[in-house]
C-alpha cells in the first residue's frame, strides 16, 4: 500500500501560468522494515482556462465558475501527466474606485 500526501503550489508561481506541486509517498507495505519517503516535484503549466460568469459582461460575482487544465512536467521537462479542476467564486467585492465605496458595502 502506498499512502500519498501533497500540496499544490497555488501561491508559488514559477513564471506565467506555471506552478509547482510537491508530494511525498510513504510505502506502508508490511514487508518493508522501515518506511521510506520520496519527494516528487511537478511543474504545472496552464493549458486551458475558461470562465463561466453568472452575469456575462458584468463584474465578478458570487457563483462564477472557472474551469482549468494544466499539463504536469517533471524537473527534467518531461510531460508526466495533467491535472484540472474548477473554482467557484464565493466572494466578489466591488472595485474600490471611489473613496467611500468600502462604506457602501
């Protein structure tokens, strides 16, 4: 059995449309005396992204969807897979273009 834990590098960017994700896998097979950890570094490059607003042509709004797909590469630059997902906007603030805009929320 292999147990995998990881985190996506959503806040860390390596150039436009790229990010890193690191994961470690621990072999928990009982035939091994000691578990071994292995860190795998993947570089994600955004391949597709589409926005589905609930108010087309208007500002961002609660309920907007963004769908994305990224190609995954190892550190040597070999394509090793892909990942994707969706994001739903849960909070959309008005642009603070006027001095008192924040007080009118």
